């Protein structure tokens, strides 16, 4: 873990707190980035919690888009998402999904298709139930 005394990173108008700061921006907790962070961040964007990306995230993020929880994608997600579209829950697609989706269309629940579905769908048309 990289550690350096805050006295080594003093900038005019900036007050560092703690002993583990290694960025070039005003941070507050063990940050390793060049943007204003608050908690164990490793990115170049404003993050708040254990982030490892270059976008504004808040929790354990590893992407380049604004995420909030365990994200590994390049789109705005909120929960364990691994895609390039705005998702909210464990998504692996390139379309706006909300729950465990693996498709390229807007889905909401365990969908594996290329059309707008809502529940465990595996087709290319708009369905609502299996």
C-alpha cells in the first residue's frame, strides 16, 4: 500500500487529512487518483468508495462511466454490471437493463434475447413471461 505523509502533498488552499494520500487533487481518504475523492479511490474521476476507474463512481467501481456499485463496464450502472449500457442489476449486455440481463435490448429480468422483454425471456419479440 502506498503511503506518504500528507505534508508532502500540500497545495495552496487544499487541506489533506490522514497519512495515505498520493494524488494531485484534494482527497480525504487513502486515495490514489488525480480527482477529488473521499474513500480508497484509484481513478482519475470524482469517486467516493474503493474505485478503480476513470469515471465518477461511488462504490467498488472498475469502469469508465458513472456507476455506484461493483461496476465493471463503461456505462452508467448501479449494481454489479458488466456491460456498456445503463443497467441496474448484474447485467451483461449493451442495452438498458435492470436485472440479470444478457441481451442487447432493454430488459428488466433475466433476459437473454434481442428484444424488449421483462421476465426470463429468450426470444426476439416483446414478451413479459417465459
